[in-house]
């Protein structure tokens, strides 16, 4: 891998017009990644999902995509029908379309950050990989008091041009005071056996509201990793919903820092897996000041030889009195070959708090199935009704009615 990554990195440098300083910083991140390699089970954060082995098993020899010179045709058939929305379209990691037609252009600023790379240390080798290979990096600023009229859907697509490639992309968002953004990440792949490495940073100022919905529903054989870092000031709110279902492997990480009083974070997720898919959600909610709130609910439905994991941590520092933190994960295992792993954590250094966590897993209740069948449903209908009821609890936590209905239709939930 070392020789391949160095070769591909040299090609990246040749294709980009970077200053000597930026080249040196990218080289710094590349060296960090080479020294650490892909995460494996020796790292506590990856004890349930050894990415190094997952890549070897599902992709084999991986190269690092570096050809961003040619454009890709945008396939409009992937656009969501029946929902007016703004668009950012990524194809093979390259931004092909930015469309804010429903918004006031003077209230949104798009900043090209490609030549403002800064050196920083972290404990995430995938962040190092991302920093070394990201082609274009943009910051989207929602200005003071502006609330998006329509959702922004970011389409993450791949096509047949790439195979056994690593793609890296990064976006930063700043929501100024009293602003709001509804953001949908929609994954739709036509390529296979690629590794997508995605990093978002969100900066929420006072009273800002972020609603982010991550939808991985369409069947594909790719491997994905998504990392959200969210910084929140006073009275800001973040709502993250994850539907994780389509990819061969997907790990979503959410790191949220509640730095301002009365800030709150909500993370809700569904892992609905079949075949031999392997997905994970990992969350860290850091309560750093008093009067902050967090709520997390993750539910999994697993069949065949699928595997899911949830690692959730609530951290409360000594200054974060009057913290309210809640975390719960539940899983239904539909056969004996499926597997669910959970690692709930509380780390509390304040004494005036209300925090709880829990985890439970099991099979469908056969008595409930028998009862429904006695009322005229067949076995398949009875099972589907129970599963829908189990997942509906998570979907109902979505506070945006348009997106809630979209996700219900995607999952096939009927009330």
C-alpha cells in the first residue's frame, strides 16, 4: 500500500496548482497516514469494525483516486422527485454542480478553501488521508438570520469510471447567528468496490439550527466512512438522522461539542441490514458547559449474516452542571447468524446532571406474530408490521415533516 499511496499522491501534486507550503502540509498528512495505516481492531474506536481487514476482504488492492481533470455528466434521474430542493452534486469525489436556485444568493457565501490548508494533529488516520488527497474544499456560510427556504440535498454518486479506488471529500459549514439549514446527504452509487472517505465540519453560532439527514438506502458494494464534527454555541440545535442500509460497509461518526449554554444535540439512527453487510454508528456528545441537552436513539434490524455496531459516549465535564443526556440502542436480530455489538458510555465529572444510557437486543416476539396472524395477516405481513412499528419510533423523532415523509417512503413504513 505504501508504494501505491505515494505514487498516487505524486500524481495529485502534479495535477494541482499548490504552493510549496501547501504541498508540504499535504505531505505531512500523507506521512501521518502511512505511519498509522487504515484503522484496525487494536484501536478502541474500531474494535467492532476493522477497516483494514474490511478493505482487504471486499476490495483487495486499493488505489487512491487522483484524476479530477475531466468532468462527469450529471445524471438528473438520481434527483429526488416531488421535493423542491437545492443541490450539490459530487461525482467520483468531484463537485459537478452547485445549485442554490431557491435561496437568496446574497445570504449564502461559498468559499474555496483549497489553498488555505492548515497543519493540525489528530488521532484519526482517515482524516490524515482525507487532508492529503482532497481535491477541492469549500466552506458554505449561511449568513446572520437567514433560514434556508428549501432543503439542500448533497448527492454523493459514483460511476463506472472508478473501481477499487479511494475517494476523499470534505465540506465545512458555518451557520451564523439565528440561521438554519436543512441538509440531506443522499448516496447513490453505480460503481463497486470503492472506499469513500467523507469529512464535514459544522460551526453553529448562537440560535443556529442544523438538521442533517444521511440516507444510504440504495444497494451497492462500496465501503464508506463519514465523520461529522459539530461545534455549537449558545442556544443552538443540531439534529442528525442516519438511515444506514445500502452499502456493503458504512461507519458514521458524530462528534458534537456543546460549548454554549442551552445548546442541544439530537442523534437518531436506523441500521437496516441484510446479506453480509456491516454498518456502525459511533457518537461522542461532549457537554462542555451547563444547561446542555442531548438525546440519542439508535435502532437496528438485522437479518442473514449482517452485522451492526453502536458505540455511543456522553461526556460531561466538571463545568457542565444541569446536563440532560439520554442514550438508547435497541436491535432486532432476525436469525442466528446476524450480530449486534453495543458499547454505551457515560463519563461524568459534574454532580448535578441527569444522564442515562441503555442497550437491548433480541428476536421478534413470536407471540405477537401469532396474535397478528390470528387476526388475518400472514407470517410475512405480521413480521413486517412489527418491524415497521419498531423503526417508526425513530423516524417520528424527525422534526421536519417533508423529510420525514421522504424517509418513510424510502423505508416503506406505513402508519
